[in-house]
C-alpha cells in the first residue's frame, strides 16, 4: 500500500463543472500537500489524462454533456486510476451505477472537506505496491493466474486490468485462499465506514471482479459466496 509520506505527494484530478467548488477543493487539497489539477468537464478531463498521470480522480456525477458515470465507465476500459465520485445526497441509484461503472468509492454532497480528505487517503492506502519481502507465489484460477507478489491478474500472457479496489480485494482474498472473508471484514479492510450501505457497495465490487475472474460470473467457480460467512477465493 502507499506510504503515508507518499500520499501528500499524490497528484489528484478534480473534475467538476461548478467553478466555485472546483477552486475550493483545489485550494483545500493543495493546502493538504497534494498536487492538484482541475477539469471543468469530461472532455477537459480527457485532455489532461492524455498528457498527465494521476494517482486519483475526484469526479462529480452531474455534469453537462458526458456525466461522471459515463466518463468513469469509458475510462475503465484502459485506466486503473482510482476514482471517487461526488453524488447527490440520498441518490442511491447514482451511487450503485457509479460503482458498477468502476468507481472505487463515492461521497454524497454536501460534504465537509475533511471527510473528502479522509476518503482520498483511504483510497490511496488501498493502492498496491510491490513488496520485495514477499516470496513469489501464483494462484491458478482456470485460464487465469494471480501473482500475489506483484498483485497482478493474468489471462495467459495478457494482464487483466484491475481497479485499485479490485486489486485490494484480490490481495485480501489471496492472503487466505480457501477461507471465507465476511462482508464486514472486507468493508473494514478496504478502509470504509461500517454499515449496510457499504456492505452493499462491496457486493457491487465483488460482482465486477467476478466478471474479470470467472467464465460465468453468475455461477462463480473461483470467487465463491459462502452462505452466512461471506466470500472466498477458491483457486485450483
């Protein structure tokens, strides 16, 4: 995971059509030690992403033209950078759609800047890094294999792109293959607040991960549901 000293050197991208909010967030996060760029809409964000690498994207859902959910879904085709969506308060539909599209987390408006900072740091802590102390180990999952040292999922010679949350889930499951991990434990290890809403959000992330792991995600062979216990990675 990313060291605390590295978090404040992270480069963030703020995408919001509201100039006032954009400036406020940029100013606040710069004061916290981050590098921060800002985009006024999806097309502006795409131009920035073509020329710069970011450690995390904070994106509003409700934007004119291409909205945040559509942009998230499009970016996930070739980008694994963590994405935090800003949603309307109480809009459960947008939150679920955002997670299904590939977002790593969400924060409902209005919010306190401190809460945004905590969410950003929690997401950055999930981003895996390679540890030199871990011995090489591979878990075979049908036509795919998971390299636990590098935190990489492969299908033959092709690397399967995982989001930061999916990478962290794989690290959690691969640490104890064959053992069930409860939803509450997953919520805690992902650095999220406790509660049924977050457990449902984890369910959405599991569904997305199964699409990358399984031949038939509706009848999972490798990332199994253990009734009353949680989820379990069952390698060959």
